[in-house]
C-alpha cells in the first residue's frame, strides 16, 4: 500500500483547517481549525517518516503535540477573558482596533 | 540491538539560554512565595540579573563556533551577535516594563482575570500595583528568542518560535487601561500567530519529506542533490517562509502589526518592535543563508517583490495614520522591508549590514516608545496625533528628543538611521539587487513625510486646551531614553566599531 494517499489526506485536512480559519467567525472554532492544521502537519510528518525510513518525523510529531497543548492553554485563556466582558466569542465583535 | 549514542552537549555555548529559562522558572516560583509588596523589585532585579548574566556568557563565548546537541543548536558569529543584541535590547525594554512611577502602579493590569468594566476593574485602574508575572513572561520570551536565532534544525526553530510567541500573546493582553483594546490585540495576535506557525509547521513537514532530515545542513545538501520531487521543496519553502515573514511583519503578512502595536501596553510594544524583529530576522537569515542558499535564484525575485510591497505598504499607510502608535507600527513595517533588502543581498555584506540595522533600529524604536509612554492624560496615554499639537512649546526637551528619534527613522545623516540604511542599500547594490535599492530610496522619501508632519505639528502648532501634560519620566524611563538617544547618535557619528563587529561575526557554520 502506498503511503502517498496519507499525504493527500494531510493536505486536504490542512486545507480544510486553513479555509475554516478564514470563513468561520467563532474564536473557538477558529482555534479548532488551527489545531486541525497542526494535526494535518503531524500526519504528513509521520507519513514522510515512513517514506524516508527514518524516525525523526514521528519524534517531531510528539513535540508538536506538546506545543499544541501549550497553545491551547494560552489561547483559551485569552478567549475566556474576552468572553467574560463581551459575552461573545465571535471575532467579528472584536472590532475596536482598525485603520 | 543497536547501541544508542547520546549526542554531546556543549553546556558553555548553551549557557545564555539556560540562564534565562532558569531565571524565568525561578520567577514563576517567586510569584507564589514572595509577598505582593516586595515582588516587583525582586522580580525586576532577578530578570535584569539574568539578562546581564546571559550577556556575560555570550561575551565569554564570543570565539565559539560550534554545532551542539546533535545538530539542534548552532553557536556561531551571527548567533552570538544576535543573542547579544537581543539581550541588550531586552534588558533596556525590561527597564521600560519595570517603570512604575509614570503611571501609578505601572502600565500593567493588577490581575488579568478581573472582568473589564467591573467594580474591581475601576479599583485596579486607579493605581493598584501592576502584575509582576510580566517579568517571568518577558524572560521566557527572551530565552525563546535566543534559541530561535541559534536553531540549526527546523524542529528547534518551531519550538523556539512558540516559546517566544506564547508569552508575547499574554503580555499583549495585560494593559492596565483600555483593556478591551489590549485583549483584542492579544486575540488577533494569537489567532494570526498560531495560524502562521501552523503554516510554518506544514512547511517543516514538506522539507522533512524532501530532505529526509530537518537539520539545515541536510536541507542544504538535499537542495544541491535532490532525491525527491522539487514540488516538496518549493511547497515546503513557501509555507516555511509564510511563518517567518509573519513574525518579521512583512507585507502581505503584516496586517496584525498595527492592531497589536496599538493595543498592547506600550512597554510590550517597544519590546516586540525591538527584540522580536531581531529574532525573526535572525532566523530568516539563517534559513535563507544556510539551508536554501542553493535555490537563491528562485526565491530572490519573490522575496524581493515582497520587500518592495512591504516598503510601499509601510510608507504609504504611515502617511494616513492619525494615531502615533499605529504610525510607528507602519514605520516598523517599512523598516522590515529595508531589512529584507539587506537580507536579499545574500552576501557577507548583506548579513553584517542587516545585523547592524537590527541593533540601530532597535535602540531608536525603544526611545520612541519610551517617549510615547510619557505623554498622557487622565485616561492614560494620549497617542492621537491631534493631541500632540504644540507639545514643543509646553515641553521642549521631550519634543526635541522625539524630533531627533523621528529624524533618525527618516534617515537623516549623523543618526543611526542614515548609516544603517546606507549599509543595507550598499550591500544590496553589491549583491546585484539595485532595483530593490531604487524602491528603497523612493519609499524612504515617502516615509519622511509622516515623520516630518509630526515634527511640524509638535513645534509649529499652537498648544490647545486638550494638549496633555507630559509626565516627568522616572529613573528607568529616563535611562531607556538616554540609552536609546545616545546609541542612535553614536551609531550615526561613529558606526565603525559596531560595523567591524558585525563583519567579524558574519559567518554561519554549517
């Protein structure tokens, strides 16, 4: 079985995530889309690890998971603090800074 | 079973980073055990001490040229020079962050969890001591930046990118006043920043697939003798570049900069403008010069177009701004474009002049934001341009200092702005990128207009009813102002010692 299909899948997932960030409005959903992009990268790394016959890619994906977890902590803290004031997590409502 | 060989670790070369990460961890513990009243002094002292100790470690290691921990970290001339610059600029920004007398309690919120607009929020805004978490966060960010410029493989670079970005996202949200703006800036910075780092990571995956490894020298070898499809290389490089260009704030990845610079507390803005720029360009230099030197003919025109676009966006939009913080943000975007001109020279001269520019610009921008933090009214800083009308009549010394810094940004001779622009443009001409220099000179002239408009406004307008009072700077802000102005002048009058230093340092190990 050829591993190329996994690369195609990873690219599709990444594109779904990247498009989602652009078209969705809820900060939490945006954040989930970014996580999807990171996981797509993980899938690509593991696939390339298989193609190249080296373990590096699998090790990198562990690091990525740790970094993603740290990002969740920071991101949810920021979204929470905004939600408590505005009672909304929509990124369209955060519109004080412009021009 | 295969014998596992542990990589050798050169602790002396890693010492600057270890000191900063260690001090940051100690700072987090101090948050718990030290009583609130004395915390500020202790935390500021600790972080300054760590920065000085790390700087000493960098200076002691100045002759080191090595790649350590299994190829993850390269300590060479550019690394040590950029680490030194980040530490000096970071130390000066820490003084600005530590200022607690200009505004009662400092520029930071006392507890970030207090809901905006609540009764508690009014109480904290009226002068409760500011939070001291900012010191460990800044120290973590500094440590991450040191690692970012030293990273010799793409995974280390990604982790370092996150280590310095995550504290910055939080620091942006910690302003004492105008907290909604501050939180909004943090949200935008966070969402766009993690979006960009996801692109960076996907690029890392492609480059790993292309080269079979993530060490920059392996990538270099694979670029010279490709065994995999070139599509992986170009897709990977493009995605990787998005992540790096975002941090360096180059158009079209600059949209976050004005919002974040305006919303973040001014000391944090100064810190980002000075240190993040050094770190981002340091990593960009290493990636372009060490890993992708073999495809320079392919990326030079694309990145050149981005540089031109950045210079124009920065210069043209700076003209239309009515808020000084945003004006300086657009000026920093334009400056990122000039730095890119130096980077794209792709020769030793380009490397050394870019490093010189980073230091010169860092000090000027720290002085500029220090001045912004002094002009204030009852609601905090008065950054709207109209409020600065006639401030030269009321406080000539402040206006004169600001005029000098703005002239330095505009690139008037005898300031560091002139010598640094001269250096990067000279390097670009030598590297055969004359077209970039032509656009650089045109946009410099455009960019002089908004600066001069501020100067004219300060000196030639009558002060109105609403012209705010200028606070007396505390010791720390005065120190920042003094250092910033002296370095800006010094590098304009006698740049040769620093230029010699950058030339000696301009050699990557591979």
